[in-house]
C-alpha cells in the first residue's frame, strides 16, 4: 500500500542544480541556513518512510533529515509551495 508523505531535509545548496533534473518527485526550496544548507520539501508517494528516505539519499548528498509525515492520499502542500504538479512518484 502506498502512503503520501510530506517530507523535508537539509542538503548542501551546491548540489541542487545537478539533481533537480533527475528528481522524479516535485521539490521546493523552503529556506537556507547560514552554513549554506538548503531546506527542501517534497510530497512523495511511497510504501513506507524508509522508501522515502532511500529515494532522497539517492538523489541528494549530505542529507540531514527534518521530517517525513504521513498524509491523506489527496494531500497537497499549502499556498507557500506554489504550482503543485501532483508529481509524487519515486520513478
């Protein structure tokens, strides 16, 4: 069974451009720390939380997990995260 997750992580900003084209799920940048780490958010449909983090670690270097919260199947992020495309799969 697939669950929809609202997920966020920190990663080094310099990796963003090389990975955005390969990411199968839609990603938003939601902030940046003084040390250069960028906060990313995504909506990901996966079998479980482990599958979510495997996908994130595969695509991003130096991941620091923030949260991975299960949501309702029709969850969409709020207005702060513009242009939701419902691109949530791992493939």
